[in-house]
């Protein structure tokens, strides 16, 4: 009985194009598509996030405590993932998983909603601390972390990323960490570096955490595909696809 995993002698020594394509790995003939524009944009996104974090640390008397803030954690994760994604786009490698990039997009949007929607006096650990009149460094940091960086991440998703990459299971996977963080701030407000949110604020945050992934996935399913590049198949290639 023949082994289906072994290449037959006729296929192994065949010289016609169809047989040659059958024994050639797809990775060996697939073109490497580099995306320098996406790489440059994502490098700028990482630079904006890191600059905002650095300015926030300079303007705070206890910068180590900022690591407990959700805004700092989200922007630091976005900076690292953006640098990795920029390297992959520059070298033509496979993009970062949409499961990760979509989660970070929701993580960036949550502090923005809290910063602009909740009253200034109702501070939470999801935002940066505000004491009196902010300094120039703090003001610029807020503009970067609550404005430029989330807008750049949204632009990257809408204009430089293929649609329909998010799946329905992400709707319950992405809220896991923000909900755990919210529970942590309620149980240990001193460790989080902010007063515990009120019941109304906590419920509003929990609702936003659960709705953001659903809205993001819904938009991703209906948005048009950006013109990233044109797939080209060489007419002289050995592949039977034309």
C-alpha cells in the first residue's frame, strides 16, 4: 500500500509546470510585499505614544506610580506592538495578529472616553492624574495620549489594515483585562493610585468596556477594504493560477 505523504517517482522527476508547482512550497514562490508607508506611519505612532509617556513621567513627582494607570499601560503596549508591526511591514513579513491590534485599539479608546466624558473631578485610574493647573509637559502629554496616539491608531486600522480581521470571539476576549483592571481599582484603590470610582462611574466603565469591542467588530465587518497593494502573479510563473 502506497504512502500518501511520499512524493511519487513520476511527480518527483516530472518537468512539466503543473508537477513542478505541486512540489514547490508556496512560501518559495510568494512575492515579498514590503510596505514602507505603513512601516513609517507605525513608527511614528510608537514615537508619539512613547513621547507622551515620557512627558507624563517628567511632569509627575512620582513617575513610577504611573505604571499602575491604564492609560500608561495601554500606550506602552501600543508602542511596542507598533514597532513590531512596523518591522514586519518593512521586511514584508506577516502582519501582527488582528486579535492583538484590535484589543489595543479598544484599550486606547477607553481612556479617551473616560477623559472626555466623565467630569474632571471624577478621576479614575483609567486616566492620568491631574493636580491643579497642568504644566506644559502634562498638557502636551495629554494631547498626545488622549488625542494624537488614539487618532493615529484609528487611522492605521481604517486606512492601512485589511478589513474583516476581527472575529466574534474577540467580543468577550478583549474586555477581560479592562474588567479585571476595573475590579482591581475597586478593591485596591491605594495601589492603583486613584480614588475608587463611584457606582455610577463603575457601571458606566463596565458598559463601555463591553460595548467597544462589539462596535469595533461591527465596523470592521462593513468598512471598505483600503487599497494596500496589488497582488501580482507573474505570467511566466509555474503556478497554474493566472
